[in-house]
C-alpha cells in the first residue's frame, strides 16, 4: 500500500464538513481515514475507511493513530474537524458545560495533533489542517464558549506552526463562515437557563437557524481543506466561503466601534 496516494486522517467525518472533506480528499487522490464516535451509524463514502474515535479520550486517540500508522505506514495529513457548538448566555452555562466544548474543540484537537506530530517530524514532512471558524477572530453573542474555543484554536495553531516548520511540518487553518449543516442541532445548551436572557436567546436561535440554512454548502469548505492539504506554498489560513472572506475584510478595515455595531445589528439588538 506504500505506493499509493498520501494518507489523510479526518476527525468528525460522519456528516457535514467532515464527510464532505473525506469525499473531496478521496477525489484528490488521498487514502482517506475518517473518524466518528459511532461509525456503525454511518455509511462510508467510496474510498473512505471509517474508524471509531473519541477525541476526548487519550486512549482512543492513541489507539486510532497507532492503528492508522500500522495499516498505512504513516499519516501525511491530519484534518482536525471534530467540534461542537454552544448556545445560550455565558452566565447560564456551568463550568462543566463550557469544559465540554473545550474538551472537544480545543483539547481534542491538541490530543490528535500531539499524537501525529512525532511521526510527521520523524519523516520530515506532514500537515495538520485545523478547521477553525470566523468565530476565531469575530465575536458571536450567546456562543461565548464556542467562540472562545475557536480563538484558542487560532492561537494554538499559529504558535505551533512556528515550532514545527523547521521539521517539515505545517499547521494550517481553514476558517468557514456559516455552513448549511446540522451544526445548530447539536449545541451544548445550559441546563439552568435564566429568565432574564430568555427573549434574547430566542432571537439568537432564530438568527442562528436563518444563518445556518443560508450558509455555504459543506463542499465549499471541503474544497478549501483540500487546498490546504495540497498547496505547494501553504498559507497560514484559508478563508472558506463568501461570508468568511467578507467578515475578515470588515474586521481588518472597519473601525472597531462600527464592527461592534454590525455584530449587534446582525443579532437584532435594539441599542
């Protein structure tokens, strides 16, 4: 099997961006291993191997990375896509609920990265592609834990890239805007909501549903992931979709007060 295409491991591959990425990467000539917490419920796309993985478990991460290396000989690209969102006022959520978001979005990504880095560094090449978000550089009220986790992904990724670049390894980010996936159906919500925020949270839910349903097709993000995995002169980050590019431009060029007002207007604040 060593004479075949490069090997890519994709987390969170059961649906949405992850599934679209496995299809696109297989079409680009990769040998693709996708992961999900429960692959028994998932039909793998053609050319994709599926493995059970829990990114919140050190043992599961170590076992899956070891299994892939034993079977395929190496891992050329890791795509850290597994993630969950949050919804509700920050004051409503418990520390445990916030930790759940971070354990998947941040520490899950870190576990996977630490597991593959020794092998990539020993070979003198490899790429880690982290699926971040426009939330990594822009605020979103009533998603504070999720936004904070994506800010963490941005900082971790860019810092780590400086450490491993001289060893032939790159750590890159793909930043989508809203994507038309079931993401908003699987949000961590506070178990003890506060009445004072109830009206605002209802408005947030309406805005979120409209935004997600009008978002980019997952295939658009998958194309950016393939580019990040194959670009001969990789960029630090790849903005995926029209919304991501627009928000990034506004964040860079618009005065802070005006950008702040635009966020409040988008979320239907009246002041």
